[in-house]
């Protein structure tokens, strides 16, 4: 199924009078600014993902301003057989929050549900509406001298509800976990319009099946998240950053093991950058200066955060001394100022920007055991070298989590349609490398629509049956984000 | 329903020839030492829980020695309509691993599935069969200079599979999380006998619905766990322990907030002990000496663990100095030796032993927000004082997790049947106090059979429907641990 199909009317299967009846029903529960017609120019930014590669059409974009309005909208959709695509900041990478226009659907944007509800400082928690922008939530925590550690490139526009629906990762997973690990409470409108009230701030709660964990990461296919209560942490007083050069990924991973030990798991980030990525950082920012004396096959950006009562600098120095002693490190620098730390991080950020600037490319989000990270990169490089002459692989990512973005740049000048077609085949080979190592094709980006086929193909029959049974148990009508994660079902299919 | 009913033949609903046919079928897939007849004296220890309060009868106790044998047993049970009660170390507190004898059932003990499968040191993980005793697993990690942090009173006999099935907690949750947070991979025999293969060592894996998290804590009602892969941590080089006196639980919780900050979340335990518990420690161990100069309403045992590169002692001293300065602390001592640290911990352990020695009592496992811990204790004490004259409340527990064991001793000399009957009513009042604070009646012990009624009563209609739908989706025949968590269903009910 092509997801990049031309927008239809977004009301496939509805005749004009049905369409009008549905819109009138929405108008009965939402104010004027709560409804944007699917054909309006204002709707455009909700109808395609940020890459522009995926999108379609919808009957309307609905912007409920209260939880009750979300419930009313979901009930109306159930009555009229209209599909619901929940949408946060629309920053996802797997086409999970768009409508493909194949059936009557509405986008339900959570952006007007955007209040911080409560900070409970003594409980180290914060309650928020689902539509609160991640950065806003982080700022609210910081204002209380607390930290909400989720940190992603999109944090200025993604929303906490979307982070929870997709179980977002990012650069601080190492220390603080995925979004899944940060959520204590959840409030969700189920496909029947009822409110699932799990808005608890409890750290320990063993009351039966953990529905919360099932809903987290379910990508809007089981319900619409309307509120969350997240864990906060003491805001670190000291942050120390190092930029290191290593001879190989194997050496980098051995260094990581040592770093966990020496630093008592106070590391907040351990990012690797293949030396081949540096020209991309330079492409994005010609002023890039790598703080290493020589060229190294692998660069590492490492960060440690601690309280004022711990000497973080001394800790990093101890680590580097032990690493040099053990022959695990080529060269390295500890940032002497916040500005220098930012310059270290800029290399990691600029290479991503540089990739986009160079043009279309094959992107992955693979994960393997930490012990298999060097093998993953070796095997993926060997595969590209053997089967895809002229294509340029680059490897970087969250090595401390076993999560590598192994991306591949097409030969310069290759026509876009050939990049797309060949890239799809190349991608399958990379997925196979990860799969054969017992790895995952999706460490943190999810499944959505663009990876649904590889997801389903990788499931054993009893796993596939469990996925279907869960979807059917929660959403028997198949109206929640149809086509995302599981193939769409319609009433007629049942 | 009384669970403490007399043992029946354990084959209710089967006639003699059916019973023989079933046992013959089991004999076809298990060796002789894999089957213990339900009437044999050897079966007794599997048929009742360790309190002796709960138990019943079973057709047989089955002891499969391989995963394939577990699958074969589960398939046979499905064919013959025999219920399966998975059992680990049988150390649970909520009657989750016993058969009530109301229908034909077998206990499936995992004790012969007891191999450590693999330690992947570079991945900081360990793979084990479900029947490995927790202490054995901890020892195996320690032999590699690693730590498996789950720590419970029953660790010498409970099994890792049971820990996962019940999402066990314990004293180190503060730093390392519940069992749920420690499990990367899971291998489960589903009720149809198929093997659900989720034995991954991945730290990040966003492939669809998180079935692993649904299975964790499902108390054997959705399948039989046969293998797990758990996270390991660097083994701390320094462990520092303090014993403190505080004027109130409010002060203790404020101290906890300060401790998180000052110690950079390196705390591994923050246990509170109401001053009223000390006589129970003395009852168990007359040599008990509290390391505080005066009597204090609240005692705290706090522990911090770190690498050799961090001065843990200095960190604790900084914390105590800041706490005294802020008026948050009455008195305190830092252990000067491992022996002294053990003496501090002995007080916490002995009070539990002393409770048992004093005799039957009402036990709880409540959790609330950290900010509500003082309120919980105040309100529960007020309730007991007002409504239960002569009963003696004691409060202790994992305050850093908001988890308080608020227990109540009956007046001395009260007849056992009156303790049981009045205790049941008293308990409802304690549950109500926690519930009204948005808390949980089960922080870490689970639901099992003994708390099923309060569990179901606390669910909203859509939550109850979701619980039923999940159970039905995985176990349509209702053969997995019937009566645990959800009311039993039989084929006839459907």
C-alpha cells in the first residue's frame, strides 16, 4: 500500500449528506476553532508528516480543548464509523499520526489540551495535559529546580502525549530510561469514549494487569491519551562533558562498560559517532572543530550529571586515566566550560542536520545487545560495501543503549525515484542484519505505518495473534488510528 | 469464598477414569520425579502457602524439567480441562500460587527449570530459567562482579520466575526499580501451549504493543513464565549505611527529598520504622540496641551505594550536616563497619520477625504518593484509635517508594477466630484510607486470591471490562491460575 498517495476528499465511503451530518455532529460538541475542514489550507500541516513523504486526507482536523470534548468526539466517531488519528506535535518518523485517506477519518490534535495540571514536588512528579509541548514541560520542572529528563531533537514541538504514545527515547535513556519508565499515571479516552482513569502518582502499584504499560507505546491504536503524570528528578548541579576518540566500536563499548563502573551509573549520555560522519557535521557547520589531535575511527560524546556534593570532573578524570591505562582510549578532552560542552554536542547535532542537507537517504533506528554493537556495524558496513557500491554508510547513535542509527547515503546524482526504490531494498538488508543478531528494527521510533510490514513479518504466529487480540479487545470497531501498527480493519471485515 | 477450605481430592468434576487418564497423559510427558500425586505427603508443601492460611488440593504437583515439558503439560491441561497453577518458591503473600480445590487442577512447579543460561557481561544482562532461586541468581551476578539488585526477605527461596510473575519489589526499588524495570527478556508458555519467545537482551525495543509488560505481574493468569533475561548493574564498591532518628514522618519525607538531591540518586534504600516497632525488634532479638541517644518517633535506615571513585561516606556526612542545619533530623549514626551496618539492618529485619512471634495480625502493603505518606499514617492511626480500641498499629516500610506496611496487632488474648473476623473488617478500613488518598491496597504483594475482591471492587466499569477482555484474549478456556486476580471461569460459564 502506498502511503504517499494523493489526497482524496478524506471522506471515502461517505456521501455528501453523511459527511455533512458528521461535521454537524462535531460542531455540536466543539467550538468553531475546534474544527478545521479537511480541505482548508489550515489543515495542511496536520495532514502530512514533517518529512512530507507521508500523508493523505481527512474529513476534518478536530482540536478539542477539554477531556470531555475528546470523549464526545470519540463517541461521535464510533457512532458514524469515522476513524480517529490522534496527533501530538506531528514530529514522528514512522507515519503514525497521519490519515491515508483510505476511509473517512479525522485527525484529533491534542494541541489545545495544553495545561500543566500540577507539580507535586514532594512526590517528584508533574501532571500535565497530553498536548503540553515537551520543552514546556521540561521548563516547568526546571522552574521547581527539578529535571524531566526526556530529551529529543524535536522537544521544541513534540508533545508529551505523543512521547508517551510512541514511547519516545532520546539521548538520556541511559540514565533515566525510555518514556515508558518515566510515566507513573495515565488518563486515556478509550475507543468507546469512556475515560480510563489511571492518573496516579504512585511509584509502586501492583493492582493487576498493567494496562498503563500496554497503552504506552501503542501509538494511538488503543485510545487517545489525554493526560499523564511523569516522574521528575533532582536537577543535577554539575554536568560534565567529554569528547573522546577510540580506535574501534569494540573499544568504545569496552570503555562504556568501564564508565558505568567508575561513574556509578551517573552517566547521562554515551553517544558514538563514526569518523565518517564528521564531514556531514562540517557540511552543516563549516566552523566545526573536532577537539581531538588526530583522526579517529570512532568519536564519543559522554556526559555525566551529579549533585554539587560529588566532584564530577574528578570522576571523569579518573575514568579517562583508567581508560588510557587499559588501552581503551586514543584521545580525549573534557569540556572546560558550558560553551565548550555545547560545541562538543554541536558536532553530534550538526551531523544529523548535515545528512538532511546532503539529501534523501536511508534511515534506520536499529538496536542490538550492547555486546553486539560492534558486530552490527561491521556486518552492516560489509553488506553495504558488497551489495550497494557507491552508497555511503554512516553510523552514529545511542551506543550506551545498543541503539545505532545506521544510515546510508545514496551516490550523488542518483534520481529520487531510484533512491526511494533502491533504498527500500537496501533497508530490508539492514533489517536482516539486525534481526539475525536478535536485534530490533525499531529501537525508539516505533512502527507506525511505514514499518508495519516489517513489524508483522517479524512476528511469530502466537505473537501476531496476541497483537490482533489486544487490538480487537480494545477497539472492536477498528476506529483508532487504523493502519498504524496493525492492518486496518473495517466493520465489514469483522 | 473461603480459601482455607479443607483439601478435597483435587479432582473435583473428574470421575475416577478421567482422573486416571489425565495422570497417565502427564506420565507420558514427564519422568517419574516430575509427578507427585496430589494425595502424597510430598505434595503437602506445594498445596498450602507458607502462612498455612491458604491452600487446598490438586490432582498432582507437576515438576517439568524442560521448557518443552512445560509446553506439553499446558497442552494436556487444555485438552483435559485441567487448571494450571504455576508455582515458584511459594513465598507469595496473597495466595496466588495455590489451588483452592474447587476444580481439577495441577500445581506446575518450576523448581527443576533452574539453570543460569548465560551471562552477557558486556550487555550487563543475565539469562536464566524461571525456577532459579533469586539468591542463586544474585550470587551468579556477583561472581562476575555485577549486581542483580532485587532484594527481598524471601530471596533464599523465591524464584526469579515468581518474582517476574508478581512484579516483586523489596528494599532496593528506590534506586533500581521493581522487577518490571529489571526485565529485558521473557519466555512464556501461553495457555495454548505455544511458546511466546520474547527472550531479548535489548534495552530499547519499540516494536508494537509491549506484551512483556502485560505478562509481568500477571500472576500466572496469562501464561507460565519459563525464562527471563534481567539487567545487571556494576557491583557497588562502597556501601554506606546510616541509622537516623526523626521527629515525624513528615520530617522523614522531607529528609528523603533532600537526600535524593544531595546524593545524586545514589541512595539504594530509605526505610522508615515507627518508634512503636522497636519493641517488636526487641521481642525477636533481646540484644537489639538502637544506635540513637534518645527515643524518636521515627527511625530511618538509609543506604547509599557507589563506585570506588566516589566518597560515599563524605556524601552521607554532607547530607546529614545539611539535614541538621535544615532542622530535618534529630539524631543519626553512620555505620563505621560492615558489622555495624548489619546491626542497623537487623533492627529492620527483626521487627518483622517480632511481629510474627507476637502472633496473628493484620498486614498491609499500602502505597500512596510520597507527599501523602505522613497523611496515610496519621489517618490510619486515627482510624484504628477511634474504631479499634486495644488494637496496636505499627508502621514501617519503603518510604522512599511511598510504600508503607501499616500493620495492626490484635489485643493480646483475643481468640484466633475473632482476630480473623475482626481483622478482615479492620483491613477494609485501612484500604479505604489508602483509597481515599488515591493510593493502592497493593504496592508490591499483588492481588492473588486473597485480595481479589478488593481489587475488583476498586475497578471502574471500563477497567473491569479491560481486565476481563485481556484474560479472555489470552486464556479463553480459563485454565491459567483460575480464581487468581479475576474470578474463575469454567468452560460452562462461557
